[in-house]
């Protein structure tokens, strides 16, 4: 509530998304069953990896499944998250 999206990326199928919010937090959203699941977290609560056109985000909360997205050209802000993970 009250956060603003600074940058966002949605996968080609429109089923997964990651966004950088003002204040440095991340928003992860994904289609799950017949709804949408969303998490807002600090970057330290996730391990972001970029390799060979694949984004992988693993969460400190083991009950929330990892996010995987194929990317052709990751934006600079996302590449920076992966570099600092």
C-alpha cells in the first residue's frame, strides 16, 4: 500500500512478474491456480540469479516457490540485483 513501481518485467506468457518498488523493495507476482499470488520483500530476502537468459529468484521463505523466467535482454536494474545477490 502506498508503494510506487519504479521498474517492472512481465514474462512472455503474462504469468510471472518482478518489479522494483520505490524504497528498494521487490514485488513478485505470479498466476497460481485461479488467482494471483504476490509478495513484497526486501532484496536481502531473495537470491536473484541471471544466467543464460534465465532469471531465478529463490526466497528466504521456503514455503513460497522460486520464480523462474526466461529473458532475452534483462534490464539493467534486474542485472544489478543478480550481481549483488
